[in-house]
């Protein structure tokens, strides 16, 4: 029984179905408008910004192609190669093509996250008021990470968000796509992402594998989920090893940049590192606190998403600089559907469940 039928039991089934279809179309239309507005706004802002400050991106592209950039930038060869091809064959400068690639990745990531959001049984079965709250929190949650892109923008940030949304969707959403084709898509996505930023598909693959080990239920059999996780992590790991030891064996980290940043991250100098880190993670922290405090239920997709975030978090603390929130921004995007569901469950408890106490 759909939500409108349950709230209007006197309506004929065909009338309820027609209204539900109309409501779905209206929701899709408004979400499409939202995605178009936010992604085009991002493109115009980035285009104007790079029009003035594009020299740094030119140097980055040519440095990677020449093989003279330091680690780990040198191993992220995919985007510089694409930008170089566009510059040589389409006449597009880096400060023109890069904003378009970011715009495309942003729009596709939002669209895939909306598909992930819609595939949730909790969203499908929600009554109208709860559905509105879910959608509102979801759209709001997708905008929180974008605030951390503009000050510390890196070209790979939004393509990584697209990869995470795509790989999670392949795992959790029921599909008629044959498993062989799903494996091929996983391989291609992981190969591309390994050439953009290899740590992300390795972590994603490990999280998917762990979901199979601890028997989190997904539409596909456990062995298939484990295969997808192993494929994702193995492809990314193999590509990184190949780049480090075969293609660029002499590439090193800058002398003033240690490989492990944990002690620096935990120091109180500069003083804004930890406050910046905690502020960026506040929506996710609040989500986990609400989950534990009120024992909110999680769907399988939410468990996978939170597992990816929790596994990547210590990796960021150890090897990255915590003030560079853009490193974790793709995972904040990925968590948007989960944040929306848990915040709505806290605000509007389901029938029969205890209301959160004050």
C-alpha cells in the first residue's frame, strides 16, 4: 500500500496510484531543478575563479604529464591527461575545461545520490509529511560539503564524490543488470578512480568486503558482494603499485612533507586545525550521536556508507592534513542520504517507536 492510499483508505486504487505517480514526477522535477541550479552555480563560480587564477592549474597539469610532480600528486594522472587532450584537440584551456569536468562530476554525483536516496525502503514507504522532511534534509545535506570545496579546491574532489555514489549504488540497489556487467562497471570505475586518487577505491573495496564478511544483507548474494569489494580494492591497489614502482619509481614526497601527519594533526599549533576538522565533521558527528543515543535503525546502504566513512576517517588522520577538509568532502556527500534518514527518524519517530527524550 502506498503512502497516499494508507492515509486515504477510501480512495480507489487507481486514483491513489495516479496521485502517487504525479507526486513522484513533481519530486523528480524539483530535484532536477535543484541539481541544475546548484551545479550550474558551481560551474559559473569556478569558471570565473579559474579565469583569473588558472596559471596554477596549468602548471599542475604540465608537471604531472612531464612526470616531475612530487608524490602523491604525480600518481593522480587521469585528470591531467584528460585536460591535456582537451587542450590539444579541442582548443580548451585548463581554466575552461576543468570547471566543466567538475560541474559534470558534481551534477552526476547529486543525481546518483538522489537515486540512492530514492532506493531506500524507508523513503519509499514514508507518509507524505515524513517524505517531505526526508527530501528536505537530503537536499540540505548535499549542500553542506560544498562549503569546504571553494577555499581548498582540488580538481579530483568532485570526481571522487561521483565514484563513491556510483560504486555504492552498484552494490546496494536492486538491479536487473547481469552480475558480469556489474563487475565490469566496478572494474572500470575503480581503474579510473585509481588514476584520480587511489586511496578511495581501496577503502571502498575494504568496506564492501567487510559488509560481506559480517553478512549485511544486500540484493545480491554475499559472494557477489565480496567479489565486488575485492575487485574494487585489488584494481586500485595494483594501479597504485604499478605507478609507484614501474612508471614513476624515482618520485618522492617533498622534503618538508612527512608521509604520516598524525602528530602534526594532533598538535595545537596551528590552533585552527582541530576546530576546522570538528566543524566540518559536525553533521556526521551529530548523526552518529543520534544513531547511538536513540538506537535508530539503519538500512544496509546506511551501514555500508557509515562503514566507508569510519574506515577512511583514521586514514585521513594518519596520512592527510585534517585542515584540508576537501580530502573527506566526497564521503560527506556520500553520507547525505543517511544523514537525511537518521535526522528525520529523530525528528519524526516512526509509529510505535519511542520518541526521543529531551
